[in-house]
């Protein structure tokens, strides 16, 4: 929180050389890279919404809400004072305010509401902006976004639920969903004995009458992780006679009673503090089947296409926030008679971070265009599917050292809770774990290339668009092609492949969209051997000033 007119003349010293808080800057307006990408990829019609949201990111009132929602963490209420079960999570009011902001700006539903070209681009940009304010709420927000296309496959359920899921009004009341103005969703699959390996799920669902899509089942078993615990409906993976299936499990039953969902415990987590993650049990819990019995894994993979997209967009936003904070701090602090931002070695660190951030942003916005086009274009659909996995893998491998480096540019104050950096740092590893940790996602990529020939075809088609423009990229494309089409490539090389593919797609996107000084610096250090392993190791020939100015004019 910033306080007006603090005293600087103290008894023993004068407080000086302290940067002002980064406030009242519009996060969208000052982000040239994001604005250009939104324009280029077809989302500029949403600029008013994005500008309004961008105005909240560095608004001290909203920053304070984000801090409070993370400091005063959710509490579990299993029983009321009469010993009756209520299985409820109580959040700080700031959590609800931030959820309301996300709904107001349609981060949970823009493409499903707008139904127009460019809406995944617009939503992607909104998520990049929102993650700079607070990431915890983006768990229920992204799950809600991801479930809408699933539920549309079950028209009789969609008729009831979809209008509530895509409503712009967030409704925090813990009352039956049919009395609410809008609802949010949770998703749970992970059990104690297995998370990635969904087939090991032991929670079992038995039909109450006729089995089949849209019909009612009773679920018995446990889930070890279920985040977004304030949600109205839980999307659950459970075993059926024919294998895994997906179920919609509401908190309230049609007769107005509580569905028996026992919240056993809240997780005490490293970060992501505002978001409540529970352990729960089902005992004769009512759920409605989405899709066919035994087809749960393809249904989950379809859902994860959208949530993985979010798991790559959010760290992209965290990169942007950390970079902005780093440039702001170093512009406003001097050491050894110079502003930090003017110290040659600091310029190297900032420029290196800036090209990484631009590479992530432009790649994510290109993928967003593929999501938009996928309605009518099978090739773009295939490109979106494969590239979202590649991007999710790589941005999450880059984010933790990225945030660490930005934190370090602040010196000691970056390590102190009052700065935003510790919260961002604690948040930074989570999206690497969700929706498939690094190994799982790399193996998925390998499997997709082997099983779906179109994946490789469209991915290389995209890379070939810039063939001949950078010899290092040409060589990397050839290397990737050799790996993908080598039937004997062992799975232990899957991470290497995912990394090379990600860097190649980032380089290709930058060559097409960014100024030469950005694309060239990226290619010479990420594809060539002119950079080091840590940030801040760009070679002399790079145009440091131009890169930093582009990242944050000032
Ligand atoms: C804060 C938080 C909130 C969460 N919220 C939810 C939620 O709301 N809903 C939900 O369903 N889950 C949730 N999870 C769980 C999360 O999705 C799982 O932890 C994740 O999917 C991994 O499953 P696991 O923990 O069982 O790890 P495992 O599956 O046991 O994997 C452990 C490690 O082994 C690796 N591995 C797995 N298979 C292979 C293989 N074949 N080859 C090589 N390596 C392999 C993985 O990459 C990983 O690094 C949450 C987790 C956290 C930390």
C-alpha cells in the first residue's frame, strides 16, 4: 500500500534514492508488444475492455485487494455451530472483488459470449493483463472458460448451466445455483495414488438409472487436490464400468439440499495463497455425466486444451509484470553515481529479460489466433493444439528464473513482502505443475507428433514461413524435423525436443513481427551460441537501449 506524503526528513537521516511505487500506469497502454500483437492477430475491437482492465493493474486500490486476498487466506468451515455440515470456504472480501473484476472483463468467457473472430486473442490479452494483478482467481476463471466447450457437447445440460457460466455477473453468495446471477467452476481429477496417471483414479460413479451422457450418477471416493473451492459446480473425473468418465457435480441438488461433498482439509501451499485448494470426499454424491462413459480422458484433454492455454498465458503475464517492475525500479534508483538502468551490465540483464518477455507474448498471441481460426480451419486447430503444449512447457520452464532475476534487480527490497515480487515469485512455479508437469507435457507433445501427422505438418509449415531469414533458425528447423520424424527417438529426449520446438516457434514469430534488433538478439542467443545460460549475457552487438525502450518507454 502507498501512503500519501510520507516524511523523508527523519531524526538521523534523510530518506532518498527510493523509487516511487509503480502506480496509476495503464498496463495495456504501456505494453507496446501486447498492443501490437492484439492488433495484428485480430483482437483490436476489444481495446476498450483491455484498456479499462489495464487501468486496474497498477491501481493502488486493486493492488491492495490482491495483497489482502493473498495475506488473509481462505478458511475452511466444515460444520456450523450446531454440528451440521456446511463444507464451505470463507474468503476475504477482496477475493470476491477480484473475481467480480475478472467476470466484468469477461476473462472467464469472452469467446463464448462475443462469438466473433479475434475473441480468443482478446481474452488471451485480458488474461496476460489480469495475471499482473492477481493470479489466484484465474484458477476458477480458466476452469470456467475451459468447461464451456465441453458442456456444449451435452445440449440439455448446456441449456441449464451455460447462461450462468458465461454471465458477466459474479455472485459470491453460497446459495443454490438457480438463484444466482452467475456461477464459477472447479475441476478435480488428482487422487492420492495418482495425478498424471488418470487411469489410476479410484473414485467410482454408478448410474442411478439409465447410464449414459447427461444422466445422473452417484460418486464415491476422494480427490486429493481440488482448487477453486468456492466454485458452484465441480467438473470431476471418476471411473465408470467402461473406464474414466467426466461429471458435473453441483454443490446443491435440485430439491434444494446440499450435495454430499465433504471438504476435509485446505492445503497449506507455497504460493497461490488466495485460491483455496481442498482435499475432499464424495459419498453418494450426485453428478451428471458429460460425454460417454469410458471417454473421460479425451474429454479432459479437450478441456485441458483451454486450461493449458491459460497455464501459458499467466506466466507470460507474470513475466511482463516482473519486467515492468524491474525497469521501473532501475530507472528510479542510482548506485555508483548512475541510475541502475544506465549501468551497462544492468542494461544487459533488462534487455535479455525484455526479449524473453516479447518472445512469450508474441508466441501466445499467435496461438490465440489459431484458437480463433480453429472454428472453421482444421489446420489452425491442429496448430493451436500442438503449439499450446509446446508453449505451456517452455514458458513455465523460463518463468521461475525470470522472476528471480527481476527480483534481484531490486536488490534487498525485492525480497521483502511489501514489494510485489515475493508474491509473484511464489506463484511462478505453479502453472508448470498444473495441467501436466514438464515431463508429462513433453511426452504428450511427442505422442501427438507420432499419432497425429497433421500436428507435425502444420507446425513445420509455420516455421517454414520464415525459412531463409536466419541461418540459425533454418538449422534448428532441420534439427527439430529430424527429431520429430525419427521413429527411434527415445522418450528421454522429449524435453529436448519440446524446448527446441518452443525456441524455434518463438524465433519464427519474432522474425515475422518484432523489430530486427529484438529478433536478432533472440536468435543469436537462443538459437546461436552468443549468449550464456543466465539472463544478462547478451553479446556486445545488441541494441540494449532500443530493446529496453520498446519494453517500457520512459
Ligand atoms: C496448488 C495446487 C493446486 C492443484 N489443484 C488441482 C485441482 O484443482 N484439480 C486437480 O485435479 N489437481 C490439482 N492439482 C494437482 C496437480 O494437477 C497434480 O499435482 C499434477 O497433475 C501432477 O500429479 P501428481 O501430483 O500426482 O504427480 P505425479 O503424477 O506423481 O508426477 C510426479 C512427477 O513425475 C513426472 N512423471 C509422471 N509421469 C511420468 C512419466 N511417464 N515419465 C516421466 N516422468 C513422469 C511428472 O512430470 C512429475 O514431475 C493441484 C496441485 C497443486 C500443487
